[in-house]
C-alpha cells in the first residue's frame, strides 16, 4: 500500500509528459492563427515581406506567401482541437523551424518564443496532445461502436451454434 501512495504522490508532483501539453497546444494554435490572420488581412504587406524580407529556402516567394499563410490559418485549428494532433503539430513544428530559418531579424527578437513554441509542438507530436483532444474522443466512440458490433456478431454466432442450418445465413449477414 505504501508503494502505491508513493507512486501517486510522485505522479502528482511530476506530471507525465502526455499531460503537460494539454494547455500548451491550444496556446500555440492561437498564436500561429493570429499571425496568419494578420498576414491575410494585410496581404500586400505579406507579399512585400515574402519578397524582400523573408528568405524562404527552396520555394519561390509567391508560393511561400500562400503556403505560409495557409499553414498559419489551417494547422493551428487542427492543433487547438486536437484533431490529427500528432501529424499537425509536427507540420507546425517544421513550419516554425522554417520561419526561424527564413527570417534573420527574428534571431534578435522573438527567438526565445519560437523555441518555446517549438518545444511545446515537439512534445505534443511525440507524446500526444494529452486529455484535451478530439482524436481520443473519436477513437473512444469508434471503439464503442466496434465493441457493440462485436457483441452483436457474438450473439449471431451463438444462434448459429444452436442450429447448423443457420450458419450459412450468419456468414452471409456478417
């Protein structure tokens, strides 16, 4: 009993990594989404920045402007809701790295913020979004439906064992 109490106290004092990002990923989502809204609302300024300020590698500046703004508007919604959380946070993590690498002035101001967001996004992509996610809810509902279907097929199998001529009907119905 004492070991159980000690492990409980330890888990309360040191939360698991999977529980830590529950509040962090929506915050990251809001920050990136607001940045995307600013880019969308002042599109001429966005095009100017991508042409003359940002140095996005391997992509023409026009395409980078569209892709960057779309990523900042779409990916944070998935991250905040926890829908397809791991791949979307990984995509936003890569986007964050590209943003830091392509804007040299960011190293003077805002670099620490991008490190913090990157760590939060990396933790979510590795350990999952914690309890605050839509994936878990959808998976739980799907498992409930599957277990209900398995119970129904088990009932059919019991009926078929009683009368051998019903086996053929059960196999076709399943």
